[in-house]
C-alpha cells in the first residue's frame, strides 16, 4: 500500500497510528487526515523527536504493517 491509499483509508488506519503513537489525540488525527507531513509534525511536537528520526520511525511503522 502506498501512502496515497493511507490517506484514502485514513479512518481505518488512524486506529493503528493511535496504537503506535498514543500521545496523538483524536483531534490531532482528525486534522492530519492521512497527510504524512502533518503526521510527522505532530509526532515531533508530542514526543520531542528530531525530524529525521520521526521520518525513520514512520517508515519503520509503515513497512511493518500488514496492509
């Protein structure tokens, strides 16, 4: 699954995102609407992680999912 499909299926995917990054609120996830840049920005904000590390974490999470 490419990221465009994640955007298209965001309502189903956001539960998996919330499991991985529990500090993200439902409001955060509603605003993000599957946009990867916004997701990474909110993870940075909530967890205080550097941008490069967040990108790696999202890549790792994305590739580990069974789509």
